[in-house]
C-alpha cells in the first residue's frame, strides 16, 4: 500500500491547457483560478494541499484548481470540461478518508470553498439552505442562536463542508439520535456534467412526486455531478447535554451495557461511542482530551462514551446518576468505573478522547483504515483477529505495524479498525487485504459504513454488493455522466 503516485492523464481525458485557462478566465476572476500552467498564478507547492489527501496516501498532479462563487459559474465550467473531455474532481474540505477528494492523475480540481453563504434559515421549521462550501462548524454556529443544531457532527467539523458531508453521506457522532443524511437532507442543487442545473432544492418535508433523485447524490462522492447547495433539517438544540465515560473490564460487557443504557436513558440517549484501550492510550499520548486518573483506567480493556441530550438538566442528571449507581452496585458490574462530566470543559474533554482518535492516529504513524459495518458481537474478534494475523506474519513490530485498534459508533454497528504503521508497505497491505474484506463479507457486513468508496475501495465493492447492484450503478453513472468526466476512478473502477 505504497502511496499511489500520479501517472499521466489516462488517454480518455484531456489535460487542462493554456487555452482552457483562457476560457476559464472569461468565467472566473483571476483570484479564483490557481494554475501552474504558464503564465502561472500559483506555485506547485500552493497546489499541494489540493493534490494530497488527508491521510497522506493519495497524491494527484493537478495543474489547476478553480474556485467558483456561484452555481452559474460551476455550470459554465462543467459544460466546458464535458465538451473538452477534461476530468473534474469536486473538492470540499478535503478531509475524506478514502482518497475520493484528490485527483489520481492531473484532473481539474473544482473547489467549493468560495461557495460559502447561507441562503436561508426558517426558524420555525428549522430548515437551513446553504451553499455546498459552507464549513460544518460555521453552520453549527449559524443555527446556534436560533436554538438549533446540525443533525450531523464529526471530528472534521472545522474543515469539512456540508457539500462534502452530503456527497460522502457522512455518518458521525449524532447518527444514533438524528438518523442519516438520507433522512435529514430535504433537497440539493446539483450541476450535472453537461452544465444542467438540477434544482432539487426543496424545503418540503413531504414530497412523493415520483423518484427521489436527490438521494442519488447523497453519497455519490462527486461521481454524478457537483452539489452546489443543500437544504437540511436542523433539530432543536437540546436544553441540556451531559456525558460520561465508562471504563469496562472486558469488551464482552459492551453489548449488555448498551442494552442497559438504552433501557435506563431511553429518549435522552444521544450517543454511545466506543474506544478500545489502544485507542484511548493513543488519544491521551497525543493530547486529545484530558487523561482519566490512573485508578480509573486500571484494568480497563475498553471505554464507552455515553451522551444524553434532553429537555431538563435535573431530570437528565438524575437519570444518568441512577444509571451509574445501578451499574456500579450490580453483583457483577459491567463497568469498573464511570467519570461524569461536571462542567462544559469536562464535557468537551471527554468528547475529545473519542473524537480525537483519528487525529492521534495520524500523529502516531501511517494509518490503514477500515470503516466497516459488522455485528457488534464481532467487533473485538475482528480487531484481535487482525492483530494476530499481523503477528503471525511477523509484521507486528516497531518497523512495521505499531498498533491495531478499534473504535467507533457502537450504536450504529460501525467499527473503525485502524492499523498504524511506520510506513505504507506492500507486505502490510497484502496481509490486510483481501483478508479483512473477506471477514466482512462472511459477516454480511459493509466494507464502507460511512466514509465511502473513493479511490481506496473500488476493488472491494463486490464484497458488499452483488453484481446486479454494481451493474445498475454503472448504468446510473452513464445516465448522469455519459462521458465519465466526474471524479473518474472513484466509487466505480
Ligand atoms: P472532501 O473530502 O473534500 O470530499 C469527499 C468526497 O466528496 C470526494 O469524493 C469529493 O469529490 C466529494 N465532494 C466534496 N464536495 C462535493 C460537492 N460539493 N459536490 C460533489 N462532490 C463533492 N466521516 C464520517 O462519516 N463520520 C465521522 O465521524 C468522520 N470523522 C472524521 C474525522 C476526521 C478527523 C476526519 C479527517 C474525517 C472524518 N470523516 C468522518 C470523513 C468524512 O468523509 C469527511 O470528514 C467529510 O464528510 C468530507 O467532507 P469534505 O468537505 O472534507 O469532503
Ligand atoms: C470517527 O468516527 C471517524 O472518528 C474517523 O469516522 C474514523 O479515522 C477513522 O478511522
Ligand atoms: Zn466514524
């Protein structure tokens, strides 16, 4: 799994030329065109951030990045690219974890960063309409004074864009409570490769007028068109939020704990997130959140973060305290201990231990990431099985694989299996694949629970989808993008 270096443009597509830049100059102001083609408006190093993906595995060689401000500009750009057979990679915050947001060759990068205006907010219905390039955190800040929150939240919120979230169908930390974007996104505005503006930007809760086309763009990863705006339902902000981190002596306790927590907290439960001991230790090592006291972590094999979001603080606190009391006073307690946040700073610090694992892993080394849906009962055996396989192959040492860890969204059956290595090495890759995908298939799971397919998993699709479904996906791609210019090599091979 060495870094996949860009080769030349695949023969099917044309590279961007000076003539193309001259045309784009009629559509965009000079500041919205970054190109290394002469006369250059950017240096190769300025294009680095657009050509490299977040985990440092995929690297493109794009010469040109366009940053349109309006849907009309996107339309004119795509129309030109389609006619000229220029491949286009839509790019949001470039925080995707499957290599979908960067070119594989020298495709044109279309950055949505300048499309960052809120179009409207209806405080009664809670419906927000925003340009695709709005940063998730800025939308959270926008709706906060109206006492609303975004239905999606994730560790990359400070950089990822709502258009990127929709295009990856991001899951994140609130899915347990508010459901997937397939439910909360009410409408999208999309520019198709031929320049057609598809206005599906409805703010209706109910609309049964035939095929629900917008659903196709939720999770399309830029392969069908460019999402330019999103209409989304924002839930009312909870009046009170609390969290607690529970230390468990054994992973076997996670399932019975989940049942008990649901039973106790019912409607106020808003997150049930899991990190194993390795993930916790890495988060602490790299300064993500405040470490628990040593007696609190002693003997803990894993941790669960429980969040409540409810209507009355005293009521929620009482429920949480009752839960903790019940758990600790049981004859055979499921937990060793529980640490309850006492103030907003502690609340954030507990969350940081969970949200910060990805960041910590990236500081520790190169990460092989498997974002899989499997039955909760199999989480630990998949993590342990992978570690054991690497050990048997002699790859578990400082110069190869440093850590194998598991964390994720227990409530959604989504395990993040990360293998942290010193470098991306072919022998590690060969030990992990197809092994992990075969395990997922045998469990009737999914090879991508929430991050998408990107460039990383195109070969793995058949482990989760049958041939008839994949054939249909190719046909759908052809309908929207007959020349195949949209994000080639992503999702479908
Ligand atoms: P990009 O990375 O820029 O793009 C992602 C894909 O969408 C690419 O294929 C791109 O071509 C396409 N795309 C982007 N914008 C558009 C557009 N406007 N129109 C058409 N196509 C577009 N994911 C989760 O699901 N849950 C998590 O909890 C989670 N946590 C994360 C934590 C961290 C620290 C990081 C780095 C990533 C995390 N992710 C998570 C990955 C997640 O996919 C992204 O963070 C996010 O949804 C991508 O948004 P983005 O704007 O960065 O998109
Ligand atoms: C999370 O849940 C993200 O923290 C990232 O989806 C997972 O980095 C990962 O593997
Ligand atoms: Zn996740």
